[in-house]
C-alpha cells in the first residue's frame, strides 16, 4: 500500500563512474576520466542543475578478473577525498560524497580525513560507507586477507559507531570491540552540518540493517516501482526497530537514464548504448568468470567455447563472482549451451541474451518526469542517484531537458535553499545542533 505525499521534493545525485560496464569508455565525446578539469566541469554542471550531491567511487586497487588486471576498466583511480577537496574550492553548493571502505581503513584516520573535507567545504561532505569483499584489495594493506560477508557488516557497524563518536566532539574516544579498537580524540572543528552525511548501499539483510541503524541516505538497486515500494516499506520498518523516525533516511536508488526526443528515439538510443556497453570484449570477459580460464583466443562472434570450465569453484576471496552465481556454475553453463544451440547464438549474442542490462528509465523528458513524480509522491523513493553512460554529455541532457520538466511538476527545487548537504537533503537536524 502506498502513502501519497502531496508536495514532495525529488533529490538527485550523480555517481561518477570509476569502473564498470555502464560507461562508454571508447566514446570520443567523453571527458578525460581522471583529469581535474573533467571533475570540475561535471560538478559545476550538477550545481547548475541544482543537484544535491556528486558521488565519487573509490578503489584501493585496480579491478581484476581471474587474478589478473582487467584491461577493460579505467587504470588509475585518484583518492576520492583528495579529489573532492579540490572540488570544494571550485563549487559553492553541491554536496561532495566520498566512497570509503570500512574493511581496510582505520576509524580515527578516516574520520579525520572526512571531517576535514566537511569542515573545509562548509558542511558539504558525505561518506558513502562500503565494505570490500575480496582479498586482492586486502593485499594492498599490511593485514591482507579478507572478511566473510556478515563479518564485513559487523566491522562496518563498529567502525561507523567509532567515527560518529569522534565527530560528536569532546572527550577521548576509547573503543575496544571484537573488530575495531581505538583510543583517539577529535582533531578537526565541527562543520556547519555537524558531521559528514552518511550514505550506505546494500540490499542484503546485513546491508539493510546497517543502513537502518546509521545511514542518512541509502542506495538500493530497486528502481522498478513495485520493488521500490517493497524496499521502502522494509527499510522504514527497520528504522522503527532502531528507534528512528520514517523520515530519518532518504532513499535514492541507483538509476540509469536515457532521454530521447520521442519514445521511439529514446528506445533506439537505449538499445545502441546497451550494445556498446556489452561489447564483444566484455562478452569474453564475462564468460571467463564462469569458465575459470583464459578465453581470449575465442572469437566473440563465434560459438561458445568448446572446452569445459574448470571443475573448481572460483575462490570467493577474489571478488569475481557473487556466491549465488558461483553456486551451480556448471548447470548454468549447460543451460547456456542449450540456449545458444537452439537459437544459434554467438558468444556475444548469448551474453546480450542473458545479461540484458536494461536501463532504468528510458523516454522523453516529460515521460520520465511524470514517472518520477509518481515515485516520489507515493514515497517509493526520495530521489535517484544517477550513473551516466557518458560524461559530461549525458548529464548536460538531464540538466537542460529533464530538470525543467521536474520543476514544472513542482517536485524539484528552483534554487538551493541551504548551504549544507544535510540542508539540501532536508534531513532532520542532528541531536544537540
């Protein structure tokens, strides 16, 4: 059952792609991906579009596939907090959110860096709290190793509590738990918003519990309307269990947007982008994860590999496949062989068949604005965190074409009304502020 809200406001962020198949790396119109000029241009475009926040992913190590560096992702990822500190001087309102993991960082050190960004930006910083699921990232740290799924969330819970205690100011924080230990004191003055806004992503039970307990903003993968409603209902029930009001958290699902002048134009653009995202090289890389062996000698436009996959399950510490995909790997491959034979599919065609990667919202600016108005008025979401397929062209289209339609429907601001990220998101004030 939905709860209608007559005068809601939609909140928007952009996730600046670090790695992943959604970005069209080979398109000549995209900006130099790690150049500061590109970051500044994007942030200013979003500020012109009155967006709440600019999100940067982070990676402690470049992406791997089967234990080797993956050539299909960007090589070299500057530190997110350092990048955002540079953007703080080039912008005046946009929120600056850094993705930082709790698995390998230290609470006192990371809390200090984040509060520095928050203080220097005048209260515009946010922390996207993530865990890391693989040993190849851990190899960059002296501890090495990796943590089981639920232990990662236990450490994240203890980590955020320790950081929050430091941000509250005052006495020395002395924490001795099973996964986090520190004795430290705050060293940076509080910002106008008190502390960085806490963002958290995760659809697993552990991720939802962490969000309900600590987050100010939560990401999800639930962009389909019915799933978004179900997710929001579940999260708000968890908030109540932790003694938090239903409006304590903003829900911003990750979304992709493809605009067109007509519905047919938008659909055609969406299909073209999908074909370029799942290109032949990525099709080979995708199958390598299941076969567990090098398939680079195979023609992506030819038949499926004539060799069998390795019998061993891929080591889960590699972070290559999710547990559910590792389970029943051989059965899945048998099904793919049958599908490819029945439809006469090449490797590339098969991957397009089993990995559609459909875009979240496809249509004219007016169509998407109408759809988003329904979502936010019925409290399915509070907004969206957009992953663009091109930077900056895709964002220019959203700011110049979609934002005016949202404003016409009364669901999007026409000017910033505050200066801090917490104010942009209309979050409740922190206790004691």
